[in-house]
C-alpha cells in the first residue's frame, strides 16, 4: 500500500478501493503462494492503459468550452474491457481508477467474459440543454472511437450518462466507423438495447438482498427500507422492493432526502421517475408534492429501517452513519452505488456480522445485463423480457453462491471477503496462465 500511494499521489479514492480489496487478498495470497510469487495483486493495481483527452464543444451562447475526459482500461485478462462512463464535475483520474479497479472484480464475479474499465468526464450535464449535451457527446466520441470496439472495449452508462447520452454517442460512433456494432451498452431498444438493462442494477441489488435474507430463512416482504439517490439505480431498487412487498420510506439527491413514512408506492414512483428523468427536477419537489418531510443536505441514514440501499455515490455512508443504522436495528445492507460506505463504515458492519452485500457483488446486475446486451448484439437477436430477467436472477444467485463459497466464517457469511476473493481468483488464474504480459 505504501508503494501504491507513492506511485499514485493524491488519488485517495483509488487508495481506498485498493485497500478495501488488499485487506482480504493479501492474506489469501499468503495461503496461495503462486499468486504472491508472480505479484498478481501488484500487477492488478496498475491499469493496462489510461487515455486522457480534451473535449472541445460549443455552448448555447456560442462560446467554445473545453473539458477533460478519460478512459481507464484496467484489465482485460478475461474479456474485452467493460465499464461505464460518468459525467460529473467531481470526476477525476482517481475516481475513475477506483471505479475501474472495482469493475475488474465485479465483472469477473458475473460469470461473463468481461474485463474491467471505467471512463468519463468532468462535464456537468445539469442545467445543459439537450443540444448542448448532444454536442458534448458527439465531440467526446470523435476521440473515444479510436480506443473502443466490440472486441476491445465496450463502455456503458453511469452517473450522468443515461439512454440520452448513450444514444448520442452511439450515433456518432456509427457514423465515424460506418459500422453498426454493439460498441456501447445501455442503448435504446430500437437500436440494439436489451430489455431489463435500465432496471438491472436496482433489480439485481434487491435480488441479492433476497438471497442474503434467505440464508437466514427471512425475506423482503414486510421490511422497511431506506434508499438513497433517485437516479437509475435508486428508482429501480425502489420499484423491485415495492413489488416484493417492502415499504420504502426515503429517496434523495445531492440536495437532501425526502422521508415518506407511508411508503413510496408504485404510483408515487412513476411521478418520481417523471420528475427525475423527464422534468429533471429535484427530490425536494417530491416532498412538496406529496406533503412529506424534506431534510436538506443530509443523507437518509438517520431514518430507522430493516434494510438499507445506498444507491447514490461514493462515500455517502460514514462510520457514524453505520453506527446509527445499527443502533436502529438494521438487518441488511446492499450497496447499489460503488463504494458508498467508507472504510470505517464497512468495518462497523462487518463487526456487527449483519448481512452486508458489497458493491462489487450487489450492484453487478447492471454490468451483467450489459454483457447480455453484447451477446444479443453478437447474435443479432433480442431476447424477451422474461428471459433476460430470468438470466439476471440466475446470475445474482450465482454471485451469491460464490460469495458464500469464499466468505463462510463460522456460521456467518463475510460477503466482502467472499466477493473479493471470488472475483480475484478468475482474473488471477488467467494472468498466471499468460505469463509476463
Ligand atoms: P444517476 O446519475 O442516474 O443517479 C445518481 C443519483 O445520485 C442522483 O439522485 C444524484 O443526485 C445522486 N448523487 C450524485 N452525487 C451525489 C452526491 N455527491 N451526494 C448525494 N447524492 C448524489 O446514476 P446511477 O443511478 O446510474 O448511479 C448511482 C451509483 O450506482 C453510482 O455510484 C454508480 O457508479 C453506481 N452504479 C450504476 C450502475 C448503472 O447501471 N447505472 C451500475 C453499477 C453501479 P443529483 O441529481 O442531485 O446529482
């Protein structure tokens, strides 16, 4: 870790992500010397390649603007690079390296042949017109197109990149390459997208929680749940929770959280989706419309619940928040977002031996259905909704099984250890087989 910090100064998110993994992988490598001898973990912390480029575009007032964009191609030992693109002012190389590193383990866990990558830009889509977003996406793709391909690297969406942005980028790629191929996932249904991709991360997170609860003979029905965020992951987490009989009492954005003690039902959820995805409004408006409490600039972790689903962004749940949730009787937590719990919070949850589904297992449903979208594109076929959903449920069940295999610890399952080791072994074995490449 000392060497990693020295080689990557100031990249605190990246240090944190590697530390979380190293805590479990270093002891495992001591027991399995072949990985240690060939320095597999050290090699895995160095990305294969990082591309950094300028994106110049014209805003609605006719001014030229310049942003920075990156693609971090982390590891392709088990398949072409795969991972989302994030548009947010907080995007830095450190954030993308943490996300890319995590993605390697997550993609390995899905059972599908996908390497790990992440990319994005410090562009802020908030407050921009559709035309500005279009011009930005087109300009970005003019450069990115050189570095991606269906057998090389297949990006997808993430924070700030949804169907609208993917569509603009796909259109430009198709024009530049004069080929129609599945080089992005999360596409519109009319041009190669997969059914259930939009819902996959949120649904998958709830399926993972269902698997964890089943190990204790328990289920989702009747539970009270707290969800953070109100984007793609959060809204479909809420949808599946409500369908399976839970009561969801919160949703949030970067302005604060709404507390709806009667529960967000499917009708209110439709209103919320329209607010966030069509009108691009704020969660405060949900609280005003339905006459419930709004807590400005605060995350929702003080609200008592059985189940928690942090589904907004990294480090949104601190050690103190973890303490509050545990004191209020938390049974289980599934990380819908990437690295939403800080290191102290993770340690508190593990110490309490509750059901703790870490991001690389719990939110792998999104990339798994992206992988299924690639398969459908390669086959030039579209599978029906029920088929994709069945495969998603199957994959989440298989990820859970692997976490149990490596995470069993005296009658309790340490999902963090299980997910890290299971994700590591497949990539490590491929790297061992290749020799020094
Ligand atoms: P969206 O952009 O659709 O939604 C993000 C949500 O998080 C919004 O409600 C946003 O609020 C909120 N948010 C963002 N930054 C902050 C912040 N600093 N503090 C509080 N709230 C914040 O993104 P997604 O739902 O796609 O992604 C959410 C998380 O899930 C990310 O960590 C992403 O990496 C992870 N993820 C996503 C997958 C996917 O398939 N989409 C797959 C796997 C993981 P606001 O509108 O105010 O910015």
